[in-house]
C-alpha cells in the first residue's frame, strides 16, 4: 500500500500501544494526527491540513467505526474533518471547526514555499479550502472515549486556544497533547490564547508524567518522553520567576530553551484569565 499517493505524502508509523502516527512533514506546519486503534471503535485525533486523504490511510488500519476528535480548531488540525461524519471538539473551539477556512484565509499556507514535498495529486492552490463541518458533540474535561478495550480520557488544556484538549490512555500510559507540549515553537500569544491558562494546562499534564510511557505531540519530534512535559512546566516556572525573554518582536516575548521555545504576549503578566 505504500506506493499509493497518501503514503508519499504522509509518514505513517505504528507504535506498540496501537497508536498510529500520521505525520505531514512535507508541509511547513509539520503536524501529526494520531489514530488510536480500539476493538469496537477507533479514535482519530486531528486530521492534518488536509492535502492528503487521511481517511484512506485510516481505513487501511481499521474497518470499524471511527470517531474524529480535534485537539483544537487550528487549520493544521482540521483539514480532513470533512471526510468524517462523527466529529467532536471542545466548545471553546467549536466555531472554528464549524466554519472551516476559505482559500483566501489559508493564503500563505498554500504558497509553493510552504511545501517541501510534492503535494498529493489533485491539490490546487487556487481552490483548496477547509470545509466547515457539523460537530456531533462537544467534549469537556473528564469525558471518556470508550473504544471497547481501551479508554481515552479528555483533559481540558486551554491556553494555546480556549478549546484545546489532551487525551490520556491511563492503561497504556499514552498521552496525546496537541499543541500544548512539543519540542518546537509553542504559542501562548494568540489573541484567544492565555499564558496563565497555558501554564496551568502544562502543570496538569506534568502531574500525570510519572504514570506516562509515551507522549504524542502535535508538532516537531514524535513521540517524546514524558519528561518533556515536566521540562515545559519548569520552563513556565522560570518565566514566572522573572526570566527575561530572548526575543521581543511584534508585542510578543519569545523565550528560548534547549529543546523548544515559548511565545507569550508582552502584556502576559496583566492578563489573568476570567
Ligand atoms: Zn494550534
């Protein structure tokens, strides 16, 4: 099956805990989606920017029912949502998923320099867009996706967006955490993001770290070791304790750590969440 165009576009890797990473390294967003295989149902977490047919890949791994849940509503996580009929998201990012994005809104993400691999056949930068979808249900803290032989618990981890979630499989020690923790550029400075919420979310995940075996992030290196979560929690502590930003640009402070960066609005100290 690897000679099909989907497999030229996506890097697909299966791990011991029956999680399949579907990565999109040929696009500048370099995003990862994860398929959690279950006995009665499988859970697809995120759907990439949407250049390749992720559903065709998913169906190579399961013939059973599929639920799609978005870790949040940014464009690089929702692009293939329209290929699925059971889509879930947190209420905080519901409108993004319902609305999708127009060709114009996707703008620079469709430019030739956004690609390091040839996009799959049929891609047209003039017409490509992200269709909005009907959402089956919203998810919230504590909800559980029961896949028959495994359960994924929803952890509300806002701060990058209001509706960011992570998912933990306590039995196998797997954490899927979207954009909240990864070894690249982490962003708490978006207009509806919040640094205080972000820090609290990372702390929530760090509290789980001793019981985790693998962490599956939305970007950059994957999977990562659970200590990566505590590293980010410690980085937030350093910032809270007065560490100076390494770069200040366009009202954003960027803090550079060994394995990642954190970006916060320069006014972050005054922006306590409601
Ligand atoms: Zn994002």
